[in-house]
C-alpha cells in the first residue's frame, strides 16, 4: 500500500482514505475517493469539535479517534452522500484536502471556512 499522506490516524493511499479507530473499539474505515462528494475545512472550537476526541453528540457527524484533537484548530468534514459525515483532524489537513481533491476532481471553492459542527 503506497501512501501519499500518513499520520497516526489518517492515511491517503492511491485509491482511498483510511481512518484508523473510526469504529468502536478500534475498527478502521476505508473510504474510496470515488465515494467522496465533498470535503469542507472547518475551524475547531470547544463545542465544535475540539472538545471531542471520539464519537459525537450530533447524529449527523462522527469524529474518528484523535486524542490530540484538543490541541488542533482545523478539521475536515467529508460528504459521502449519506446521513452521517465523517469528521477527521489530520495533522496536516491542507495536504489531506489537496490529496482528496486531486483524486476526486473536487474544486476548492465552497469547501473552505466556517465553524465545525456542534459535537
């Protein structure tokens, strides 16, 4: 598996985005790039993602495990065309967003800025 990006929790391979510890208790999730309809960069606040290291209080978003999330300021929300949207906080969100856009053909317009979801 060749990776274009890798940190402890997120890996961008040639064909998919892989999220470690997405499911309980430690199950990973592989998302083919073809399944990603949108990626939105969001600012984290205590009630908008930074205070939650795993899971959610909002049924529309699911935060993968990241014990370092309270120290981060930017996250990514992935639109997969389903009710629940994965919420991830890679160490380098700009690189992950760029890799996703490169593989999906999504444009950067309309996917930037805003506060994270209440979680």
